[in-house]
């Protein structure tokens, strides 16, 4: 159990206009050539002829057809005709102004880190970072960029982190939850070393270049399954970071799990603790019960919100994880968007609401320094 | 908590096949010759390294041989200690996961005949699961049909992770046979390792492999639901064995939420995933993966939203608890009799029959 907070709460959607920090906003490319200004002629030609060739079955789209065009809210299509998330003025009006967003962290999902050709992936992630500055953060100080990296090319990833670390427009390093190997393995450690050295947190967003099936027992037929089991990749990354000793080795590392749910976090920690107690000699570098690393180093974004059948059980989930570890996220402009006033179906005190909607993110991203 | 109820029904114990020699008398000449001439033995499943701490509780180690291979020891440690009325033998052996369908069938068939002759015949408290080569549903159904008349077989056993997701039509003949004979499908923790244990690949450690079993169980439930298996086979029961328990409420909530959002993709799924799970799915209680605070565990068990789902198990000889504390603290009192006796009897209807 964590913080004991006053609970004079009333659920009132029109209550105080609390400033909100949103740690999951998806900017999108205006068209399929939007990254070209930031890519060399060679890569422009390469992409035009061969595409980005990730581990998927179609030439121009993901394996599992989504359920809405561009995975977007129907009302998120701007009048300008650009795709949802590509029109800054519309995003400002529909999202940042409307919800009183003080800061919003961009999480680009534009298939830059998924090419099997790692040189291409590194070039594309570099281009995405340039594009975030040019199209969004340089024009709108409320938006913060993510340092997107191609983790499979560790050297290139570290170079990109070094390049961006001093730029306060970037709030974090962004990694996919579905790396080619479990993310705790040693090949990825230089990324963690660079992040810790620069005091940059890491945001794991669901998705990534994995070649493996979405489940340990093969390929689902349907999006209704694939969408759900994406959260298992978060569980795998959390367990991997703990059991490979990443948090033991990089104790100041802060990671946030974005769009991966969080009802699983406490049960996973209990399960890890139970079996670690018997088999800790297999992982001698894991000095403390796994739950302690989870509590110390891992944060969770709230969208897509957990919806217990008894809404009050959400409070138990927050109690188990820690109220100081939850960060509000909207997933704008995607179809499963969470409204900050409506997504939490429990009564929260003003202090609790302020933690989740604002203060925890200030501490996690150290926005006092980088803002 | 030690055992407060006499006549408990232990839904998961593990006799071990000492080695391939034990099974040869239950094989035809071709397979006898094959295993002998090729010098093949050592078909313990990779999901359970025999010397890993979890594979045997320290005080249950036999004087020699594999954990669970000593009949007398199993009688006293698993049956007498917990005053069991029945215990269901789930023999984890390589036939469940062999890549050759025919070799898998030979090994599963031999294990089933060996269990019947050398375990079930020697203690009336023992019941068993039919091992099937699910790699080939055709051969699996043959095996079910061969043994279904022996009412001491109360379940069909498969590992949690196979080559494909279990909702797919490929496997439906197995469910038809299960339903026909009143046999639940038992999915036991463990994998054929045809796919990485996680969607981000192969972890370095057994500990993560083992913990990740929940992801296979969850995925299989989602597949069975999305493909409409429970509406096609309304009497089918699926028992998750050695699955852990505390992940279940979160799975239910997420499954319902996702289904509400995109159910138009699977219009044949008319019943909420929560209702389907509560009606068709059962879980053995060990290893319970709960917090230190028994009050929190009690709340999680209430979140499951059904008193019918949990089944008593010791997971003998696996090391999941100490002494007689097979029931974790935090189980609501009203559920104890249910978990230990009533739910197993309702799940395994054959246990209610008088068997000579």
C-alpha cells in the first residue's frame, strides 16, 4: 500500500480545471513522404522502391487489420484533409486546449523502428526525431518529443540519444515493447547506460519490430485477440528488465509502460516474487525481490484504462502499484482515447487526481528542469 | 493454511515416468525397436528441468530417480498427508510435445496404459488424465476413443502452448471427443516451444519462462473465446492447471473491454468473455501467485466473480508451498469446501461414479 491521501472526493466532471500532462499523444505523418525531407536521397529511393520491410505479411500495412481507419477516433479527422494526428492546429484545438494539457509527450508510431534493415531503421528514427521538432515541438512548446531509436542497432541508438540528450524538446527515449529479443538482454544495455547517464526516462510503447508470434502458442486469427495480447509484451519486458538485472545495474533508470494496461502489474510482481524465492540462484544478479524493482523503477500510463466490474477495484490496483507510479495518458487521436475527466470511474480526492493527471508526470519526466 | 477438510480432491499430482524402458512393454514392436536401437531416452519436458528447485519440494525428493517416480512415496506424501479422497495424475512426458506425431502418439499411448496398469490399479484413490498427441488431432481423437471407456480417466491433458492457438478449427475434433465423453480438457503449464515463450522472444532464464506461462494460458482462453469454441461445444470444460490465479480478474476485464470495442469482428461471439470464462473455465489453486497480504488475495479471489472456478491441487511433487499449507491464506472460508470437494466433483463428473 502506498500513499494515504485525503478522500473528500466527489466525481464532478466540471470540477477544477486541473492542468493535465498527457504522456501518450500520437503525431502522424501527413503523407507517406513526410519523412523524406529528413532522409538521404539513397534512403528516399530505397523506401520508394522496397518499402520499410518489417516482420509483417503485407507490403504496406500491418498483419492485423485495425478496426477504424488509421486506428483513429472518427472525430479526429481534421478539416484540412490531413490524417488524424498530422494537423497541429487541429490537435491544439481538439486536444491540447480542450483538455487543458500543459504538456503532452509525443509517441510517434510510424514504423521507423521496425525495418529489418537496421541502417534504414536508424536513418528513419533519426528522421522521425527531426520531424517531431520541425512539425510539432518547435511550433508548440506544450508538446515534448520522444527520442525514437532503433534499439536493434544499439550503436546507432546510443548515437541518437547522445545527439538529442541536451535538447529540452525531448522528454524521453522511446522503445517498442516488442523488441527482437527480450529487452533486458545485454545487447541493449548501452541504451540503458546512455539513458541513465543523461537522466532520460524510457517510454515503452506497445509495438515494435519483433519477429515472434504475438503469443507463446502461435498467431491469433483476430484483431480482438492481437489487440489484447499486446499487453503481454509489456509483461515480458518488465520481467526481462528485472530478471536480467537491468535495474540492479542501472538503479536510477525510470521506465514507463505506455498503452499496455496495468491490472497485470501486481499479479506479475507477486508471481515473480514467489518463484524467485525458490529459484533465485538462477539469477544471482537479482539481489532483491522482483516486486521491489517494479516498485522502484517502473511507472504505468493509464490508457487504455482498466475497467474492473466493480469500479472501486481500480483503487486496489492503484494501491498495489503505487499512486505515485501512475501517469495519465490519452492515446489521442486513436479510437480508444481516454478522456481525463471520464476515464477514471472511481472517486478520487483532489490530491489523488493531481498526482495521476499531473504531478507524477512532472516528477517522472523532470519537467521542472526540462520544461 | 493446512487442510481443514477430509476427502479433498487433489486435481494435480505428477507421477513421473522413470525412463523409456518403463514404457517399452506398452509399445508395439516397431517402437520398442526404435527406442532401443536408436538409444533414445530422456524425454522429460523442457518446461520442467528435473533438477530445478520448482520440480521437486526438497522434502519430497525420492531416494533415487525422478521426483514423483516412487509409488509408495507418492501414496504417503501426496495422498495420505492431505487426506485425499481422489488425486488426478497428470503425467508430464515428452509425448505431449514431440515433433513427430506418430512418436508422440506412441509415447502418449504407452504412458496412459502404464498409468492405468501400474498406478490406477494399485490405489483406488488415483485417477488420471489421458495424454494426447494434440500435434495430430486425428491421432489424439483415436487415443481418446481408445481409453474413454475406462472411467478412471477423468480428463484430457495437453500442454498450454502448442503449435497453434487452441481455438482454431484444426483442434475442434478433440473438443468434440471431449464433449462426447464428458472429459474436460486440462491445459497444463508447459510448452512445445514451437514459439518463443514471449512475444519479444526467448528469455535467458527458466524463471522467466515459467512465470510467462500465464501468457500462454491467457492467449489460449482468448483464442477459444474469439473462435467460438464454447458456443460450438457448450458442455466443454477447460481446466487450467498450474496456471496461477491472480492474473485472472485482469484478463477478464481486459477481454470484456476489448470485446465490447471490436466485437463486430467476431459476431458469433454473443456471450461476454466474462460469462464464458466463468461457465467453462476452471483453475487449480497451486501455485497461488498472491501477495503477502492475505486480505488482498481475498479481494482478488472475490474479483474472479464465481465460487465455482477454483480446484484444489497440491501440484505434488512440484515445490509450491511448505508443509501442509496447500491452501493459501486468503481463501474466503465459504469457498474452502467448494474448492476442495464440490468444484472438483462438478468439473470432473466421472469422479461421482462408482468405479470398480
